[in-house]
């Protein structure tokens, strides 16, 4: 699992690559906490390179979004792969997460908050 974090103004983007499962969940959770749990954090989690996600990975994403919202932040999920999007659809988490397919639109949405 690889995580690359980039900041543009007030928006942080975390690009996840590889597999998010029980083995990588703790490290991923810690990395996301550093950018998403700040008060009023604006975060994009880019899922275009995430090839596999299990229940531990879902838990990381749910926890990250929930904690961010509790501190006045906002997290968008960007471009999930078809496999990951299918998991969101089957679990109906597509109604919980804010999912976008266009990076520029995501950055604009968070910059205007």
C-alpha cells in the first residue's frame, strides 16, 4: 500500500495505491488521520490506484470521514476503481461517502467551502 499526500492551499489530497486490507489498515488510518482530523480539514482521498478493499479498509474510510465531519471537516472520495465502487454500491456506502470522478471539480468544491 502506498500513500502520497499533496497539499494545494487548504486542500490535501491523499492518493492511495495498491491494497487496503487488514495488513495495511493501521498505517493507512494513521496517515489519513494526520490530514483529515484537523479542524475544518478539506481532504480528497484519490482511490484511482486502489485495486482491492476489504472490510478493514472500509472501516478506515468510514472512520476517517466520520472523524473529519465531527471536527467540521469534509472528505471527498475521488475516482474509485470499478471494484471499489462496486463495494460502495453493494454496501450502500455510496450514500454515506461523497464520491466524485473529476479531480478539478473536487478541488473546487472543497476550496469553496
